[in-house]
């Protein structure tokens, strides 16, 4: 019974790893295509627009 749990745990961790690698590669390719074609990909850059980000280091 313990072997079954270990196999299930290994399969789930492996699938999560593969999913994250595929997502990482997909985002990288999408950014490369977007740079070449000026906005062909619809992946958002982030939650906040650039003018809302505090870069002065002063905090809030």
C-alpha cells in the first residue's frame, strides 16, 4: 500500500515539474514571438501597469 502512495506522489511531482517546464518554455517563446511581431501574444506582463510601480525605494 505504501508503494502505491509513493508511486502516486512521484507521478504528481513529476507531472507538476513537467508542467512548470512547459509553461516556462511557452512563456519564453511567446515573449520572443511578441518582440518580433510587436504584440502578437496575449500573455499579460503583470498585475500592475508600469506607472503604478514605485521604483524610487521610498515605499508607501
